[in-house]
């Protein structure tokens, strides 16, 4: 499942909604290192600038796919956490925000 959208404006709007969903989901989340509660999103949502996670489907080691990541950093100690955008985007598209 790809999160690519042909319309860049729609992609930015979808990513904004993913960010809102993640912020809602992370209420009460504490940094695993310093127990801080404030985080900042790191990645730019534009294709080519956003971090990606490479994964394999099936048994073919050549059939690689990439899924964008949403990265946040603790504003106190700098620990970085990453979340796959794909399941968050699916929830946004389904109206589950």
C-alpha cells in the first residue's frame, strides 16, 4: 500500500491530518529516556525529503518497498521515535481521526 498522492497539495493536507492524528495518539506519551512529554515532528512531508523505511514482501529479497516514516524528537533529550506513516494514513483516509 503506497501513500503517494499525485496532487502535492492533497499530500500536504493528508500529512497534516496524519500529524494531528499522531499528536492525539501520543497524548500522555513519555520519552523512554528522560520521561519528557514534549516532542517536535522532524520530517518534511514532501517526497524525497521524508525518511523512508524499506521492507520486503514475500520471500523475494529484491521485491523491496518503501513506506514513509513520521519522526518525532523529544525536545528535552533529543531521543528520536519513528512511526510508519502507512497505518496512520489509512486511518486518516478512513475518517478515523
